[in-house]
C-alpha cells in the first residue's frame, strides 16, 4: 500500500483490498497463521513482561520482523537491532507507537504494527521482547 500518513489505518486497508488480500496470503504463509510452533527459533523468556511481549510479537510483529520483510529488522539480526538500540529505547517505542514513514510519504511501518487495539504498554512490551530476543541472537 502506498497510503499517506494521517489517514486512519483501517481506511488505508480498505483503499486497496486486492493488495491486502494478496499480502494477507503471503503473511499467513510466512507466519504460520499464528501457530506458536511456526517460529520455534525465537526465544522465550521467564520475565512475564517479555512473555506478554512475545505473545504480541507472535500475533502482530512477526509478520515482518521474523524474516525482515520490507526492510524490517529481523528478530535474529542482532547487528540491526544494536544499531537501533543506540538510538535509544524511547525512539524505538515512538516508532512502534506512531509508525515509520518513508521519504516518499508512504508508511514503511504502520502505527502499532497495524493493530490499533494494542495499548501503549502492549506495544512497548513487544519492543522490549524484540530487543531482548535480538540481544540473545548476538546483538548488543
């Protein structure tokens, strides 16, 4: 989709249903349709906050962050996450909450990963999970 920021995310989805349908099929194939076993290589942690973050990541974030779709840093790419970590966790939270816009004005990452139902705290926990998982993969 090549929608401009400022348009509600649900309206952007409706603007191009054929593209969305095709993307959904691809994402389901990549993500295993929410099956926990579809991403066995991603770590689990004992911390309840990170457990909740992993659950949110599995439901929303992994569609792009498992393999690095459309330039998203893959969860196993420790170096890419180390670079982002240097910008500070507050910047990562802001990007996840507000989304990221390309130079051409289109969304590179939608706000809240495209799930407007997520609370700020849930988004932060997903970010925390990605940071910890990347560090476990060898990032600093």
